[in-house]
C-alpha cells in the first residue's frame, strides 16, 4: 500500500489527446477561447504580456514571460493585448498546420510582440477527473513566485526552441514537456493554496481515509463493505463511516458505487467488453441490476456507452474551424504585471482536432 495517496492520484494524471500550438501575436490583438468541457488548457508566455479575462467574474490578470498557467476545467476565456481590444473566436482565425497536433497562429495589428505556447489535453482516468474537479478555475505558476523552480524556466526554454519550427520528434518532445509542466503546476497549487486542504483532496491527505480511497481505486471489483474497509485502515466501523463522509461529502458506499460506475464506463467504451461481462466482473448478480445502478449514477444505460465513440477535443469538439493559413503582423509596449495573484490563466490559443490517444 502506498503511503502517498495524493501522489498516486497525481501519477494517474495520464493525459491523452494532446495538442499544442505556438501563437505569435502583435498588438493590438485579442482571442476568445470557447469552453471545451473535459479539456485542460495549458499556457506559457515566452515573450510580451497577456491580459487574461477568465472565471465567473471575468477577473483580469496580466501574465508575463516565464509564467505558466492552466485552465483545468476547460472554461472559456478571453485574452487580449490590452483592455477593450476586439477578441474574435479562435476558430475564426487562420492557422498554419505543421502536423496533426501542432499549429502556428500569427495574429494582430503590427505592434509589440507577444509569444505564447499553449496546449490542450484531456484526462481519461477517473482519478484524474476527480482531481480536476477539485481544482480552481485557473492556476498560475508565476515566474517570480517560484524562484527555486529554475528547472521550470529551463523546460520552458526547451519548449520554445522545439516549437519554433517543425523538427523530427519535436511534436513528441513538446507534448511530453507540456504534460510534465501541467502536473507540476497542479502539484504547486496543491502544496501552496489553502483551498487544496478541503474536500476530496483533504480526504486523500488523511492517513486512514486516504488509504481507504486508494483501496477502492485499486480494487473496485472487491466486495467491499463499510466494515471491511474500516478494518483495512484500523478504524471502527462507525468512526470510519463518519470520517469518510465528513471529508468527501458522501457516504463510503455511495463513493464506491460511483467509482465503480466510472471504471465500468471506461471499460465499456474502451475495452469492447459486454455489459454482462462488466456486471460479472464487479459482482452484480444480474446484468439488469448492474444496468440499474449504472443508469442511476451516470444518467444513461450502459449499452449507450458502448455505442458512443470516444469524445474528441479541440476543433473537432467545437465543430471544426477554418482551413490552416497565415495572418502575420507586429505594436504598444505590454503593460507591467498587475499584482502577484497566484491564480490566473492566459493564452493566445490555436486549436486543432485532437484525435483520442497519443
């Protein structure tokens, strides 16, 4: 048994459908990135400055060179060189494709230059989805907020070099670097933000409840009961049940059922197994009993999952975009950073179809 349930959750942040783009922008410029449910947006400012308007309140924050920002939940956001600049939808702008997963966007009015690398990724594992749901709308690792993270700036410089033009293997290098930086940004938030000490993340940190959650995640097919899980973590049944509900917000058996349905959903979609096979694997006495539980948790019958193709991301999920192209330009000096908030996100994003898998 691992002594680090939170570390195990981070280990399961296996990203798929990675896409990245380099955006070369010249003031005045603006871009609107539409909502992309199920995707995490990742942005690194290489040069210049970006005004981000994001979150429910549309809070505006400036990002500067070396800043790394995440939009973990795929929320829509607006990016501009300065307040009030027109921001067309990203799919209305011409982009130059260099591969299935890499595009270059050149856009703007010819003034001061800003360069951004951005990536869109999808998390498929149920643990990853739980973790992403626990994250804030935006996360920022500011270059001047983490001076001990010199490796981060070195990694960003490597991404910059690899993204300047198509090179053999460059696409694979950048997508893997993006994975590493995204996971480190999430870990940075978990380690530094008090909000990470509540809810499901707090449950993972608890020595006993965290162990119980890992047992459920690792062996969902076992015939767990409240008593058997409590025994595994050396707690009384009543104390375990109360503590689990207090930290996670739901009773342990409800969590177990929901987790099983997440796992079976992936098996039905990705492994090609039948509903009967999945029902037997998880100990249901009949296919009908499993189907009732599955629909109660997910809102649809298990057969519908088997008939549904894996979701796409990027332009495919948004209904496509214009053919690749180019719109070059170069303008006012970017404003100074406004404050040192530890929560933000920014990007000038180019979107392409993200085929599932890497």
